C-alpha cells in the first residue's frame, strides 16, 4: 500500500481514537467527580490528548497537523465548512458560519460560535452582540469592512446557544487553525471564556485571562469579555473598555499608522456610498 495512503488513514484513525478517548474520559470524569472523587489524571489527559499544547501558557507551539497545508484560501475553508459533518452540530444548522471580513486582516477576532441570527444568515456576529461588537471595534479603529476578520471556535450553532462541547470544538479546530495560518493576523482578540479557554488550552476563568497578552504561535493574543456578557451586565463595560484600550496600544506598537489607514479607508467607503470596497484600508 502507498505510504501516503497509510499516513492518511492513520491520521484519521488517530484523530477519531483521540476523540473517542476524550469523550470517554470526559464523561467518566464528570460522573466520578459528582461523587466527590475526581481522578486527578483525567483533566491532564484531556488537554494533552485532544487540544494542542497551550501556545501561550506553556510556550509550546502547535503540532502542525493542520493549517495552511490543507487549505489554499479562506474561500476553500468556507466551502469545506459549509459541507462539513465532522461533529453533531451539523445536524441542527440552517447555515454554517465560516467567518467574514478582510482577507489580509490586521486583526483576527475569535468568538465562541454562531447564535440564532448568525445561523439564519450564515455570517458571524450579526445579532445584538454583533452590533455591540462592531461599535467596540469602531472605537479602536477596527472594522470587518477593512482590517478585521471575524471567526468562531465552532462554525455551526450549538442548540439553544449552549456552550460547544470540547469534542465539538476539537472537531472544528482544524478550520480555525487554518484561518489563522492563512490570515496571519498581527494580533488576535478573543471574546469570552469559552473561546479563550479553547485557544489557550486552559481552565482559567475569563476574569483572570482578560486584559492580558498571550503568545499564540508568535501572535499576541488578548482575551476580553464577550459582548453578550456586556449586554447582560453593564458593570463589565468599563473593564472591557480598559481591555480594548490596552489592545489598541498593542496595535499602535505593531503598526503606528493603522488608525490613519483606517480613517482613510472609511472616507473612501463613505464616498462610495457606504459600499464595501474589497481591500480598502487593509
Ligand atoms: N456569539 C459568538 O460567539 N459568535 C457569533 O458569531 C455570534 C454570537
Ligand atoms: Fe463541522 Fe465545525 Fe460544523 Fe462541527 S461545528 S459540523 S466540525 S463545521
């Protein structure tokens, strides 16, 4: 048998086995811990066996299993996402939500997963929290029309907006990793606990992760509150703004001209009647 074929088969088997093992231990852990006897080895197994090594916290980089090698363009990723049945979430979707924004984005925004409105329209962050997100981004000279790409950890809507299961996030991670590899953003802003814990492979809460920079394969990554949390709790708006100002400082240090370019791109868009000019202000 051809070596390439064997590798492909083993790769698939290994991924499936990992997933099965993961689900088994995850269930067992939750079952046992309900009786107050958490086996300490299990959470460790979960992190090491399924997710990539934490890029920021441990400093280790990814396994390189997936990424640009598998997909040549964002377009190709979107097509694959729309046809994907790698996890149970495909069954309930009206539309998959691969992501949207500028191809050569300066900044990548990562959310948790599509909600009802996003599922209907096939676009990320178009509901209430999306409108707030757009305002937050505008305040620091960022927009999906010019210098930002927006993606989610899972591309299909979890039923009833529940948190994505670890196995679902793991099944979907090849798409997000490939998006990061292709876009090569200069910085990443992560929205909310679920996405932050997923990307940093940690169980640390959002209150401890927010407003700090981590290293994601050489890219500065900062978690902050999810805009839907800000809609639920007004008191989080001030600390979220502090985070955004910190993020803006980082962007200024990476690209001192970014705000001027953003303002120029916006002028051009406005004079074109508010239409999106592909590539404007990138
Ligand atoms: N919340 C998210 O995390 N992502 C979306 O796309 C919409 C709402
Ligand atoms: Fe595929 Fe991701 Fe949708 Fe699951 S959530 S079916 S892995 S695209």
